[in-house]
């Protein structure tokens, strides 16, 4: 599908604003849009939002034979996909020129700069190495996908954990995720990019252009740097002529920006580690913003709770009235008295549950019914007519549902001895099995080599 | 305050008093998003809020950004190509619309309209069905422009959702009122999700554009606070 053409008045408006050094979203010339980094529950999955531009990166790994020229180095592979989901101008199928250019840039920036230590990815020299693959998908295109993609790739690589491997002589053990904690990759530095867009024949520049600014710009300069002020890549496209001091100034601006961005990435990684340690929910579900599209300027809408009230009235009709009788006070001892006799415990789990719940409802002063109504109102944010309320379970917590708690066993001294022995043998068996598997695997190639 | 009904596609419309039965003089008028299926029941085809206008007009307000052309609607188009006797205009749907040179006020074979590629035109849909290319005109049936025609090049164009544009066009829209208090400007709303605006200076135009873009999803009451936030963040503009 073709993208909406750029109208003359949009172009003129942006250029006019630029002449007075103003941007349409109120940013300054060197300001980045708001960067948001979120990690998924899986290791190596990262979503980066740069304003409205969204990019998803996923890192995965597998064992392969190394490249013939480099027998003791792992393989890094990067792939950036521009799908039509991001923008109607992107066509599915063959990669467009822009996509090819971006992929090349990614490789130059991340692979050639040796930010990930490939020697540590080697398992058996000449036979098995780790192939680490980073897939980056553009989810929404609002300008400057390149910067967002590089941030996402770096964050995902830093977040990723690969399975642990140990080599003892001839035997190689690959531990699954359950047996041993997976191991992070060795990352030397984080090369990040800054995009500069040029207007008015190179006299005006903007950092981090939005989609509209990208369509109007005359040329682009991309500077890839890490926080130690080491230049990793430099790319100018669009056919503008830049002066030497312009490029130097851009690289200086870039060093400041890269420092800030690295700080943001580190903070996001730390937050994620913290959240995982504390056992809090982590993942996209927590970090996705709740976007509600409320149609039309509606006033507060009332909820149709006639049905609920009707049922409540029915329930109330058949409910027992709370005892109005004066409770006898009996003295048990000095300073101790008892009022009433106490009720039957209604928290026993009975087979026919609805009945017990209704009894609980009847017992209180319409408290149960009020709870239902409250729930109904809470859910009706979007003004939905609730037709069925009787199926809803009031907030009764059932403790004995056999969830995480296993059966409790009390161990004696003898049992402890047995258990520990069993444990040891079990472990040995496991490792034996694993080692057996690995040994057979490695034997075959050796035979072939001979 | 009436109850608000939300329908999902496929749900049948439940009307009180059996109004769904067709009796002469008591016909139902179904607007966008509702359809009568083979069995005779009225079924929703879009997800959204059911609206009603007395006595018997029903339609569904839904959220959509892609425009589907409908005859008689006024839309803002961008000229993409010029050929011998017509302009190709992009109105946001799958096909570019045709705009004849003669469909302007006072246009003759000798007197051609002065439109360039990339200019904006405010047009009305003459032909719009799924089998043909849509056709637009800049003149009404009497031959008068009536507000249609080229939009000047010193304004700004923003892209929003369709229901936001319809909201702007309701008579007495509070959004427009609060906007005019802050940054008075001239606004043209196209039903294809495009709004053109022009103000006397750069700043009110930019503020108005930013405000309109962000007002898509907020209620009327929150609009005033949004205004304050916006004018603060665009203070350095």
C-alpha cells in the first residue's frame, strides 16, 4: 500500500517553524523523545518506545558449527524487519532499500564494534559454538526507527541469558534452564546511535526526527558511539554536503546523548533484575499502558442495575432477619463476660457452593449484596449493561484448594538420612544421563573427522 | 441520562416495545454499523456505542482510522497527480479519487484550476462504491463552490481518527469553543480523518494542532486541564 503523500502545507509549516528554530512537538533541537524500555518475561525480549515509535527485539541462541575461518568464535546475527504493521508504506516480502541500509548499519554498529565477546561463545573449538541471533521488529513507525532498534538490540543482548555449558576434558555438559541458572553474555560496551537530520541546505539540524520531520529532511547523519566516547560507525546519507566542524559538533552532541541513553538502559536492566528477584510480576503485561478510546463526549453513564437490585430484593425476601433479640450476657469470671453464643462457622467448604455463599450473604446486613453492586459498578467503566450478576463469586477466599502448597510431611532423623542419600544418587543419575547424551553426541563428529 | 449500550459485531440489537418489527409508518432507519440480516434481526457489524435519534434512527459510534468513502461526504484530499483532464486526489481510501478540471466553480475548458501536486482540496464525494474509483467534486449541484475548493498552503494538516472528526462537527462542540478561547484559528474538518487549520501566527497554529491531536481520547471535562498542560509544554515554542 502506498503511504499518504506529504502535502505542501505540511512541508512548508515544518520548514517555517524550523526557520525560527522551533519544533512542532515543543522539543529543543537536541532533545530526544521520551524513551521507554520494557522487558518481557523471557530473557532477551525487549520493547523500546521512542515517542510513538515502537520496536521489539528478541535474542535467541543455538549451538552450531563455527565459521571455517574463525573456529573459536561464536556467531552474531542481526535481523531488522520492517513489517506493514509499522507503516502502510512498508511492503511485505523483499526488503526495501531502506531496510537493507538499516540492516547493514546494525551489523556495522553492533557486530564490527565487537560489543559482545564472541570468544566466550565458543564451546568446542572448531565444532560447536553459540549462534546468537537478534531479531528486531518495527511495531510502529513514527520516525527514527534506527535509534530505537539499536537501543532495543543492546538492551535485549544485555538482558539475555544463555544456557550454561561446562567442558571437563572430553565431556561437555549442557545444563537446561531448570538445572542451572542461565548465564548472561559478555558485553564489553554498548554502542548506541544518534540520528541527526538536516534542513535548509545543512544550516539547520534536528536530533531524533519524527515521521513528519523525516519526510521533510534533506539529509541524515548517523553517529554510533559508546559511553567511553569511542566512535563505532558514522553514516551520512541523503546527499547533503557537510562541513568538517559540523560533523565534529554532531559527534560531541552524540557523546552526551549516548551517555544519557546508556544510563537509561542500565536503569531499566537493574529494575528488571530487582523485579525478578523480588518475585514481582515482570513482563509486558505490567508495562503496557492502558489505552482507552472513549468515544464521544459522553456524560457519566448510569449502569443498569435493575436486574441486580431485583435479585437482591428476592434474596432479601427469603433471608432470615438478623436476630433482634437481646443477647444474654453471662459473666464468666472477673472482668470477663460473654455476649451471645457465637454463630456456626460458615466458612467450611461445602460441596454445593452457591448455597453456602448465599447463606453468607443472608447473614450480613445486605453486605454481600452491596459487594455485588460495588463489583458491578467497578466493572462498568465502559458503561456495559450487566445482564447476569448471579454467577459472580463474592470475595470469599478459599484456602484449601490445594494450590502451591504440597503435602506437609514431618521427617524424623532416619528419614532425613534416607532423603539426603536419595538426593545424591538422584543427582548423579541426572548428570549421568546428561553426560551420556552429550558423550554420544560428540563421539559422532570425531569419527567423521578421522 | 439514558443507559449506554455497547455492542460487539454479531450481537443483535434488542429494542424495547418490539420496534424491530416493520410496520408501515414505523420503519427503522439503520445507520453505519448496523445491518439487517436474513432472518430479519438487526445485527451490529462494528464494535461501539449504540446511538439513537428519536424516533427511530439507530447507528453505532465506533473507533476507526481508515476511511471508507461514502457518497455525499465532504473530505480533504491531497492532489497526487495531474493528467489531461483530471486530478488524482488521495482521500485516504484504497483508490485515489478522480477530480475533474471542470468540477470547480467558474471553470471552463480555457479556464483551468491552478492546483499543483501536493495541494490540499476540500471536496465532496460524488461517486463512492466498492466497484469503482471514487469521484470527487469541488462544486455543488447548483454549480457554486460553497466552501469547497483549494485550501491555502499556509495552514497545517493533521491526521486523526474518524469519530473525532465527527465529534468536531457536532453543533456546539465544546472542544472548538475551548480551542477558540486559547488559539483562534480557521478549521476545516474532512470526514476522512483530516483536519486543516490556519492561524494568524505560527504559535497558535502549532498549539491548536497539538491540542487537537491529543484530544482524541479525552473527555470534555479533562480538556481544560489538557489545555493548560499543552500551553505549558509549548511555552518555549
